[in-house]
């Protein structure tokens, strides 16, 4: 602006001098305009919101009321208000305004003037008299495109982009716009990098320079893994160990190292045999990475094959990689089915582990020799041979063995027949009781054996003499 003034100091004072009485007022007074219009602020530029103000002084009337109107050219900016300003008093009035660019004339005109004497009587003032003393001032407002408090007319780099206005004129870029093509990169940076500051997509590949990692290569624009090789040329865009072709075949994302977000890269999933597109490959309720970390198999819902899923084992506290957590010979699944405790080898605490205990939940029983469903402690005939345990104790037979002497006859049968249940050959005739038709009558087995032995000896002698005969004949 002219002198680029923006702060208070110059005051437009409108002074009213009342020289004589009311009757002579119209002819005997005159207006004196001193100084002029001021604009707030030390430095102002086009686009700034400022206050345009002046000062009204009442030097003549008992009271003065008016509406100062501010104009930019012929356009009304706004009006202020003075209400009964007392004699020899002053009042600053102003309006707000956003400054335009260039040279402009500003005026202040008094409107609706109402003057009163000491008696409160209205003093008549003609409009021509008021209008002839309006105040006016011309201002020239410059722009400050880069906000550095230096107007563009003086600034050699209006947009502060690092390129002088002269250079921008030569390049054809906009000197008051730091990013002429609006691609997010300043004109100077584009110029220094060899890009076109007037074209948001220098290489014409459809990707703006600010987003294009290879802004001068129309065949490349992205580098997902940041290895310096554009994705178009890179066989493994995300560098996860799987080629883009493999990822395509598997259905995984070639631009995401962990397609399913389970914490394992797609390449690691391939190595472990898991699916890169499923968080929980075996659908056992535990994600693949957690399974690998805890040692279970992410491709098997029941790693140890004990009949309980890995998730259930974790919830129950049993070992998902050990089929028999307590080492009693029964796998955890079987123990749960039987109702035994998979954390204790001997659930009922009777001294017999659960595998060998026929009654693992009964601390009074552990065996059932005859498998009749009744434990030996309760059963009176443990081997179910027809003799009670007490009877067997009295005759010396084994109450846990139905055939104590293994002769093929149960103890009760031998007891009934009179044979010895503790001797397999009661008559000592060389034939066990179970095969002997008369187990209590001994047979003459010795004569029979002698005859058999003699016959065998004779046959042996015959062979010997025959050999001697053949030998002598040859000589």
C-alpha cells in the first residue's frame, strides 16, 4: 500500500465549532477535518483482516450523535455509531475489513448527524455541509504470498520455494505457488531431482510424483519391501520368502509379508506346512504362531494323538505334546474317558498305577483274576475254579489260579476226583492227570521204555555191521 501504514497514529478528527446561537448556527459554523483514516497493524498485505478507523471530536455541541460510514471506493464497508458524544469529547470508531490487492480509496462519511444545544434542542445541519467535509485516503496493498512479511513486489522469491521468481518465469512455474503442479513436492525439489514441476506425474505412469518411488521410470512406482527394486521387476515384492508367483498360487498377498496376520511370514508358513491365508491352519482354536512357540504342531489339532485337542489340553492343563502326561501307561484321552486323573499315576492311591489297576477309582480293589467284575478282595473265589479262596488256602492250591499244577484239570475237579491239584501227575506214571484216563492208577511204563530202547539199539547195531561189510568188500 502507499507507505504501507497499518497502525493508529493518524487520526481523522471531525470538529464542530458552534460560534453563535442556534438561530445563526446554519450560517456561522464550519467543519474542520484534521488528519485522516488509519488502518490497524504495522504491516498489512492483501488478504489481512484489519480495522479501518478514525476519531470524531465534538468541539461545538452539547451532544453529538452520528453514524460514521466507511467506504472502499463506492462500496460500503460498514458503519459505526456515535451516541450523544459530549462537548470537547472524542470517540474512536472503526469497522473490520479484509484488505483487497492493489490500490484502493477509502472514505469516511458522517451520516444521520444529530446535534443538540445545552437546552436539548436539535440543531439543524444540512447534508451538503456534512458531505463537503468527508475524509478520504488512498492505500496500495501488496501481496505476501509466502508469509515472510516481505511483499511480493520486493520479495525475489514470492512463494519461498527456493526458486527465484526469475527462475520460475524461465521454467514456466507459478512464482506465487511453491508447488505449481500440486503433486506434493515443491518446485525446487522437483527441479533439483530432474522432475517436471509443472506435471504432477512426470513419468506418466498414473502415479503422482510424491507417491511414486520411481518418478522417472514409467514401469515402476512402488517398492513394498524397500529393497530398491521396483515391484514390477522384483520377483518377491514383500520379501517374505515366497515369490509373487507362489503367493498367487497359494492365494496369499504378494504385498503383505504376513497375509493372514498370525505373526508368521508367508515364507515361514510354507516352511512349517501351514497356510499363509489362515490364522489357525488346523482349526484347533490356537493360532499357528502360538502353536509353534509352545511346541505343538499347527497342522494337527491333536499334536500328541491322545484324543484331546491341543486347545483342550491347554485349558485342562495336560501336556499337548505328551500323550500320557502322568506317565502311567494310559494316554490322557483314555484317562478322561475312564474318569481317572491324567495328572496322577495312581488315581485312587491304592499303590497300583491306573494302567494295571482294574478298579482305578476304587482304593479297596485293584485286580479281578477271574474277570467276573468283582474285585478279588470282595470275591470269595478269585480264580472261579469252584473252590473258595479259604478252601484253596487249606489244601495249598493257588487261589488266583484255577489250575494250580497246570495239568489241564481245574483245582475243584481234581479235588472232586481225588487227584492232587498241586501235582500234575498224581499217580507218577509219566502221564499228566489231564491226559491220564486213570490218573490214580500207575501204568508199567518202565518195561515199555526198555523194549523201545532195545529195539532202537538193535537197529543201530544192524547199521554198524552193514557198514563194516561194505568196507571189507571193497578191499
